C-alpha cells in the first residue's frame, strides 16, 4: 500500500518507518527542509534505538522516501496519516492549527486530483481531543466534493521502545465511519498482530477517547504511588516494602507504580491537561485528572525541599552534579523533564549545575544554556557538593561508588529514582536521600547528628 505520513516528528517517523519495514511504500512529508535532508542522509532527528538502521535499510530497498513536496506526497497515496503536533495552549487545551492546516492541504489535493480517483483514507494519527477527526472530515468536505474516508488511529508508543511497541502492539485501535476505511486499517495492521493481539475497530470518537483514557490512567498510577511515597516519608514507612505488598495483588499489578520525580515527556503532561480541558469545555470538571497533574508537579517541589533541607536555601558557591537529563531512559527528550525543573531551582538558588546524560545533552544546551554539560558521568562529580540522580539510565545502576565518593566534595546523593539500597549506601559512607524511604547517613555521622 502507498502511504504518506504528514509530519516527521516522533509519531510520524516511527510509524512511517515501521510501515515501510512491513513492505509498504511510504513517503514522509515535512516542511522542515533541514529534517528532510538529515533523513535523506540516513540519520534520524530524534533518538530512538534502532531507528537509524531501519531508515537506512528501507531507503535502500526503495520503500521509504522523504519529501517537502506536498503534491508528490498526496497524489499517489492510498492513505494519508496526519502526524503533526498538537501542543498545549496556556489553558491546557490542544492547539489544532497544524492538524487543520493539513486537512486544508489534503482537501486541495483531492480537489485537484478530481473525483475519478480511488477514495483515499485520511487517518488522524495525532493525539487530538474527541471530535477533532470529525472537524478534519468536515473541513475537507467544505472544500471538496471528492470522496474520501476518515479514520482515527491513536498511537501507543513508548519513547525508547517505540519500534517494539509498533511492531508488537498490545492492541491496535481504529476509529472508522465506513467499511472501506476499516478494511484499509485491517490490511495495514494485520502483519503486526500475528501474535494474537486485537485490532479494535470502533467509532471515531471512542477511538479518540481511548488514547486520552489510557494515558490518563497511567499518569494517575504514577501520581498515586508518588503521593503514597510522600505519606510513607511522614510516617517513617518504606515505599519499597509498601509497593511490594500492594503490587502482589493481581488486581493492582506492578506497572507504572514506581515512585520517583513524576512523569514528564510529551504525552502524559499534555494529555492529562487535555482531559481536564475537555471536561471544562462541557461543564464537567475532571477533578481526578486535575489532581493527578497537581500531584505530579508537586513532586518536583517535594524533592527540591529534600535538597534544600540538606544543603540550605542559599546555594551560592555550591555545585550540584546531575545524572540524567532526559525525562526517561532510552530517549533524548527533555520536554517536561523533572531534571530541568530541578536544575532551574538549583540555578535560582545560586548553585552551579553540572549535568551528564548519555544522549540528551545537546537538547539541554538549547533549553538550559546556564547548565554546564559534561561528557563523562564521573567528571560531572568533580568538586560537587552533591549528586542528584534524575533518570534511571542503566549505567547509573551499578556505578563505582568509591569513585563517586572520591570525586564529590561531600558524599551526598539525592536519588530521585531509588536506584540503590539504603543500608548499602550508609555502609559506603554516603548521606543518601531517596523517595518514599527514610534517609540514611553513615554510622559516624548519625552518631554525631
């Protein structure tokens, strides 16, 4: 099948490359000539393990193309996927200007091609508020009488594991209004569900809501466990033990119930706010989702209070080393990253900030230029007053603790991801502060405090 992905951001690029991998002929369309030139050179503008190799392989096979030419991209496509951004406005609502501009372009292309062509399927892949796919449909119909089919196909891709998520999905959700659109979507996704997971075909509005409901639920679990973790701190309980006892209940499970600094990235913050915005629009406040967002944002403040309680409010002359900038491992995405929020607090308190991340340092340069970027994780520690761990990259899990102690000015670690065992850290001579667990100090320090 001939497909066009409009937008070469995270969703459009991964979707297009994976569809090409399964034998389709895919054109990825974007207005950013710099990104298209990079992609034509076999390099992805985003960090996603395995993506560069797939781009090169499918370009060499002639199945994957990149273009800024709308005419070429739209003319031969059997299905056109809208994969452009829907950033949050100040009130949390989704900005649909890019989606609707693509709808206008598609309408103009259909009108130019005329009614003699086979009806194309227009698929809204972007995460959009419920009713947006119908807005796209109606906008196209207002500009042309050439027939087409509309569909909504939400994505469920985890950054850092997106290729595996696409190639082996838990489920595929397709919202359609016609048998023809349903058949097109089944044909496209059949190769990816051979392991028995379902293709769920439903009405368009329900498909749009599935995306928000899924992300809102996962965000809720993260905020829930973080709130319980804070309660544990007040009552001298240990969230590690509490989580173990709670998650042994099969009704609860154990995914997305890890205490930490809260969620970040491009999806959970935006989608939780969008749910709250949709509720306000119809006069039904979504109080649970509003609270989920508030708890998440508060988590940064609570963790910063641990740092200021230990080091003082005025950090002038002090240096904090940060391990981890990306909002999660296996990505270079720093959007809404807890690390950035904490670094801003440190700089505002007068501290110098020195940061290490395996892949996200370049993005930090544009977002927080006052932070010093260091290419070696241990070099970041030299002379620092404390280490702050913000991302659970694998290389941080079993570091050389003697090297950490040697390089830090004082053996103090603030662990926002609970990577280490408390007693082991005390035995190694560290002041160790984590999330939802009592802080520990070396025996000698505890005796004199």
